[in-house]
């Protein structure tokens, strides 16, 4: 089995599993309890907070543990929206290819009278700082742009975006779920005011993440109740998961240079191999992308069929095609970089990890070549393209 869907989730590391089960067995007290046993849990919680803060260049009290990346995105956007509304500022800037945790939250705010500007991400999948500068208005209360895209892996000019926002006095949030643990992220260097993270994208457990909020910004609650997380996120903390998340992040950050170098070499070989397939295109900039991300469109095929046939060959991948995502429209990310519907339907995302070896890469290349050729052999669209009835786009 070759697992090439690390952007969807990653396997928990043995270390994270050990930390998590250790906590479950030994440190299962409630961190809010005052007796010794509770206080031990509290210590472990604060140690985890310190670890996460240390990795991203923040202070411990700037970290709020959440149930994951989606919750962190929701809370960040709500926080900025309420601060903005209090000052009569109801304009938000984001990009067209954000995660749905951001886009759907923004849609909800539009119904509440907020105005949202979505920046173009161009053919290379990267926002332009000049366009951001032009889009900022007197009443802009938030800029939220992801660090790296989850489908095509493109990395945004976050430091410059942060600088622009800081200069213009606008709160800047970034969904860094795909970036954390994979490429260097530092909230101070990158001028970030709020940032979302999720543990299961860096070999930690699912259902746990965090929101970084720079001190001085008044955080709004999504969940009301007890005084956990300095009153900003009620509910007894999921300490085993939080401790495992912190351990996983620390290890990922420590191994980052080594892993990123090895991974990007394998990524580049995979791209080179798949480019040999006729009438295909890489989605997103070739170099300014996450070390493990490869995303292609192949003309004349359905991504869904491609996935199923690859699965038969023991390869797990993903697609931005309609059927897999349960909607009729193809991926909003691929449409945002200008792929037409027909082409966007024939997409394949391969996100490799540290345990994908060189032989796996060659196996994937051979398998994708075979499957694409096979699917095209009975595709009516491909027949029309080859007969010249329809024109090739790629
Ligand atoms: C996975 C992901 C999320 C959601 O994180 P969860 O912890 O699964 O809620 C948000 N944003 C991006 C970019 C992601 O890749």
C-alpha cells in the first residue's frame, strides 16, 4: 500500500501515540481541579502550550487549543469580525482558494452584512501583494489568506502580506494548517496576528489544533462555558491529544530541514515522471509549493475513475473532481487557478510523506501512466479530442 494523501491526514507518529496513551493512563486528571492530580494535568497542559508557542515564535498565553483547524479558522474570523463591527468596519479580504472552513465562515458573515473581497490566485496559485494593497480599504477589518494551499500546495508570500497588513493596521489571519511542521512558520517574523493549526496534518492526533492570537487582540468565544483556555474556549481540555499534538509539532519542526529536502527531491521526480503523460498539466507553481505536494490535471478522464483504479493498484490519492467531494462542481481551487470544468474534473492530488520511498515514486509514475492511458482508451471526450472534433486545452 502506498499512502499518497498526506494533505488529507497523516499517520500518527509512534512518539505521538506514546505520549497520548501515556497521558490517558497516567495523567487523566482534570486540569481545572485544584488537588495535586489535577495540577499535574494542568502542568502537562501548560508544558504543551509552551512547546507549541516555542515552535512558532509565540508566547504561551497566545495559544488557544481547539478541536482542530476548522474551529480555529472559525474563531479567528469571528474574532476579527466582532472587533471590526465594533468600529463600523465590515470589509474582509481573503482569497478565492481558501479552505471551506474559511470560505463558508465568510459566506455566513456576508449574510450578516459584511462585504468580502476574494483576491485572485492567478494561474500559478499565488496571490499578488499589489492586488492586496489595492483591495485594502478604510473599513477593512481582516485579511485572511492561507499559508499554503491544501490542494495544489502553493505557498503564499505570507511575510509580505503580513507586513502590508501591519502597515495598514488591519488584522491578518493565516490558515497555516498545511504549512505547520512542513515549512518554516514564525508568527513574529511573518507579521501574523492570528494563525490556525491542526495536529493531524503533522503526524499528531485528529480532533485537536490551536489558534494563535497575538496579545492585545480581544478573542471572541465560539464555545461558552467554563473558564478553560483563559476563558476563550470552554470545555475540559483534551489533554492526551493536546500533549501528543505538541510532541508531534516539536518533532516535525526539528526534522523539517532534513525531511523537506528529501521530500522535495521525490516530489520533483514525481512531477518529472508524470509530465511525460501527453496532454497534462501541473497545477500550481512548480517550485513555490509544499515539499510533498503534486497535483495534475489530465485531459479526457475523470479524476474519480482514476482514483478508484489507483486504489486497485494499492495507491491512495485524492482528486478535486466532482464525485469525490460530493458536489456537482469541480474543486473551487482548480477553478480559481483558471482550469475549465472539463479539465478540472480530471485532476489528481498526490501528497507524499516521509515514508514514501524512491521505489514508491516509480511505482506511482508507472501506475498513473497506465491508468490514464487505459481510461482514455474508452473515453468519448478523449476520442473527440484525438479526432479533432474538440480542441486540446492542455
Ligand atoms: C485540514 C485543513 C483544515 C481543517 O482542519 P481540521 O483539523 O480537519 O478541522 C483547515 N484548513 C486547511 C488548509 C486544511 O488542510
